C-alpha cells in the first residue's frame, strides 16, 4: 500500500521548500555581492593596460587618473564633457548627436 502524505504534511513540506529556496537565493545574492566587492578591491584605481596603481591629478580643473607606468588616462563619467567644453561645433558634439546623447533633443 502506497504511503500518501496528508494535506498537512504536504503543506509544511511546501513551506519548508520555499524557505530553502529563499535562503539559497539570499546566499547567492550575498556571495555575488562579496565577489563584486572583492573584484572591485582588486582592480579599483588600477590601470586597465598594465595594472599599476593610477595616480589622481588635476588637469584643466578636472581630477583625472593617470597611470605612471604607461601613461593611460582614466576619465570618470562627465569628465570628458568637462574637458571638451561647450563647443557645439566639435567632433564630440556631432558624435553625441549621432548616438542620441545630445541635450538639444527633446525627450520622447
């Protein structure tokens, strides 16, 4: 004779399975966050070309990162625009318009 679980046993088994799934997702999220933090700690402020520690310097009033080893420059978001200025006839402005990043265009 087959053993059938009672509705109560099935309910509690389902609740336990859901708890295990939630806990597994939470642990996966924590593990992913820890891995991202470790990756950032290993690469933060390091040159993408040669791996040396980037040095912060001020260029035309903007803080930029420069690699002392290979001379690579790292610009944070918005710094290129600050350095390029507001010249509307520049190549940068034309490229921005081409890719839909122009501030002159109205929002849809």
